[in-house]
């Protein structure tokens, strides 16, 4: 990557607002983790850890919503067979 003197919001390449690289399921998460450790900045490590934690909470909540919706659909189908 080429370093820029200002934030990269409009140029080609990785944008400063793109956080996908830090998500736990990203294909390059091991390389990202090694690079972060080599920075030796505990604040950056804490921020990435917090971001991943929030991402996991959101993923878990979405999965639970799908499970509840499926349970509701199953219950409604069984209710129809009782009538």
C-alpha cells in the first residue's frame, strides 16, 4: 500500500472507512493480527478486539433472530394442523 498524507476516502484501493479487513471471518485475519501485534500499540489492539466483539454480538443476534423466526413458522404450521 502507498502511504498518503491525507485520509483515503476517494482514491482507489483500501478506503479508511473499510473495516472488513478487521472482521474475525476475513480471509486475511491472521496476517492482520500479526501486523497489529508488530505495531506494538495496545490501543489499536484493543480497538480491533472491541470491533470483533461487537461484530460477534451482531452475528449472534442475527442468528438468534433467524432461529426464532423458524420456531415461529414451525409453531404456526403446527397450529394450522390442529384446527
